C-alpha cells in the first residue's frame, strides 16, 4: 500500500502548478479537472456532486488548499487501493507541473530523465511543505548516481558546492537543474548519465532489488527459455528481454514462499526452485555466484514480508530521517545547555559587578572620610594657630585623635585590600574546589574499581591457594607412588641384569658347542668327499659282465664304455641315494 504522504507530494506539485498567483489558491474549475484526473489514474469512481457539495459555500471564487485537503483526504485518498499504476499517477502530476518550472532544452538530460529525477526527489524529500531535499539526501542521491555510472565520487567537489550553497536544501527543479547541468558528471556522455538515472530510479522508486537474465523451466512444455527477471519486494517478474516491453509472467512472493537450491540435472547447472502456494518455479542461473546472489535476494524479500517490514530503501530512508532527527534534538539540547551556562555566567558576572560596586562604594567612603579628615585637620590647624598658647592641652588631645583616625583609615584601607585579595583567593578556591570535586569523583570511581579488582583478585588468590593445596597433596601422593614404582623397577632391573648375565653365559657355552660341531662337520665332510672320490674311481674301473640284451654302447674319449646308458642311470640313482643317506646322519 502506497503511503499517503508519497501520493500527497506528487499532488502538491500539481496543485502548486495550478496556483498561478502563488497565493495558495486554485479555482474550482481547475480543482474539478485535477480531481477527475486523480480519480481516473487512481481507479476511483469520480463523484462531481461530492465536490460541489463540499465547496457549496464558494461557487465562483478561488478556493484555498486548506479547503481542498479535507475533500482530497475523504473522497480520494481514503479510497485508494493497490491496483492503480503509480507510474501513470506520477506521470499525470508531472505533466501538470514540469513545463511551468523547467526547460529541458538547456539541460543534458531528456524530459523522461527529468521525470525520473523528479520522482526520486519526491521519494527523498522531507515530509514538510513546501517540499525540499536536504543536503544529506542530495549527497546520498549523487553518490548512488556516480556509483551507478562507474564514476569516482569527489568529496572536495561536493564540499565546495555545499559551501557555495546558500541553503542546505534544494527544490525539485533545482535538483533537476543540478543533475541536468552535469556539474558532478563531467566526462560522462549523455547516454551514461541517462542509464545511471534509470538504474537509480528503478532501485529507489520501482523497488527493483535485483535484475538479470536467467533460464526458466516451462510448466506445460517443460522446455528451458531465457528470460529477463526483475525482483521487487513482493514479486519476481520475468520479461522477454531487458527493455521490459513484453512481460511473460509474475511470481507473487508472500510469507509462505521459500527458495531452495537444486542439484544439477537435465544438463542444467546452478539450479534453484521457488516454491509458492499454488506452484513451483525451477530457474537456472549463469554461474554459482549469480545463483547464490539470487537465492539470497529472494530470501531477503520473503523475510521482509514475514516480518511485515518495508522495502530496504524505504527502511534506509526512514533510518536516515531518524538519525537527522536525533542529531537535531541533540543540537537543540546542546543549545539549551549553552543558554543555561550563559545565564549562569551572566549571573556570576552580575554578582562580580555587585561586589565591585560595593568595593567602589567602600573606596568612595574611605576617600570621603579622608577628605573630611583633611578638612578637619585644616580647620584644627587654623584654630590651633589662633589659640596655640591658650589651648595647648586641647591641641595635644586633638593630635592624638588625628593619629588615631589616621590609623583607623589605614586599617580601613588595609581591610579593603584584604577584601580584594580575599575575593581573588575565593575565586581560586572555587576553581580548586571544582577541580577537587572532579578529582574526588575520579578517585572515588578509581577506588571503587580497585576495591572490586582487589576483591576479585583475593577470590582468585584464595581459589589458587586451595588449588595449590590440592595439587600439593596430589603431588605428594604421586611422589610416593613414583618412589614405590621406582623401587619396583629397580628390583626388576636387577633381576633382568641377573637373567641377562645368565643368558650371556648360556650363549657363550652354546657358541663354543657350535664351533665344536662345526669342526666335526667339516672333518666329516672332508672324509665323505674322500670316500666319494674313491667310490667314483672304483665304479669307473670295475664293470661287471652280466647277461642281457644288447643295447647301443656309450662311446667315450677312450673308446666304448664298460657300461650302458641304463646302467649309468641306475648307478647315478644309487649313488644319489647313498649320498642322501650319508648326509642325514651328519
């Protein structure tokens, strides 16, 4: 639901444009046309009878906006619903007022760009009339515009502009002139400036939180088609391309929706799904980074809807206004404190002046007394000169009185000087007392903190002492266990040493037996070798003549052999068996 204050800002521009004499009054015929146009764009049934009934006391003369506001609130704004086109509403109000205030021919921007800057002004301006935009919101808008265009923000340049600005605010037409003259966008071409204004307009006015190309799976054909998606706080719309001319659908977001990541399938990567009450939408992003950004942005919108919060830009605008209000309140409090301090200072000054006047009066009295004393002395001197001999005793008394008066005057002057010195010392004492109170307060806080730290440290030391006692008792027990374990290990070591010595002796004996057996084995091997040689010679020389069939004789280097091949094989086998039998006993 659009806030009534935002609708009133655009209507105020239209009403002000109709106020030709700048007296805050518009004729009834113009109000009829304005009301009819407002009802048309806001999709509200127009009731001309209600207008005539409301202004029945003045049928011909001009009507003030104070008389029109009750009618506007009761018969138009109270009936506004969410089904109207806010851009058409803003365009209608813009058409009524822009030609009377600016001329786009002298600017670097088009009439459409000026309209977008006008809408941004209405969004960022204060809720006070006449409408103005403060210097903080001007800086916010220009920063965002330069960031969108890829430019570099210059603090020095803006500080210079702010210094030469007579007031810390601008009207809508002054803001359009500032952007259109290109004071902060030097070096940028017209197309870049126009694109920057459009992007800021979409972000702030249309609440476009994110936009870009992605692939969407169809519900009927199940095919994947590339679409241009535009995310707003309560919807995700998709178009054929980024010119937003041909809209293909809209995904309505509410507190029951959710967005989840999907694994890759059907040859598509970076998938995620938006689950709504009636249906679900599968979408494929270009890469993992874009996928995560879209999921995070959609989750943020759903969370805002669940919490009932406005869009991020409206919430940020409200926070900036609250911050400015707090700063203004702090400044007012500071001014009040300064005024109180100034009043106290003036009171002290008046007291000092009163004391000074008293001191001056005392000095004047002392001077008058001195003058009187001198006059008395002169009179007495004349009288003494005439009656010197006759009144010698009287003269002595008078001289004593004069001396006494002189000492009293001196004492009085000394007292005046002491009062001045006391006044200075009193001021110093007051200053010392104030400083002593501050030091005493600091020492009291320090003493309290030290006492608290001392109590904490004492508790920690007591805890550490108990832990040390427990650790000492535990260490003593462990020490006794270690001593017992060490004694047991020493006994085991002695037994192991004895066993090792016994094994060493046994190994020595076994080694000697092994050497004896090796010598016996070597002697037996030598005997066996000698015996084998004798047997071989004997078998070669002796050949038994036995009956049998004739076989081919074996031919050697010395002629026919005395044995056949079969006999030679049989002898080899018997020799091998005898060899094996002789090796087993060894």
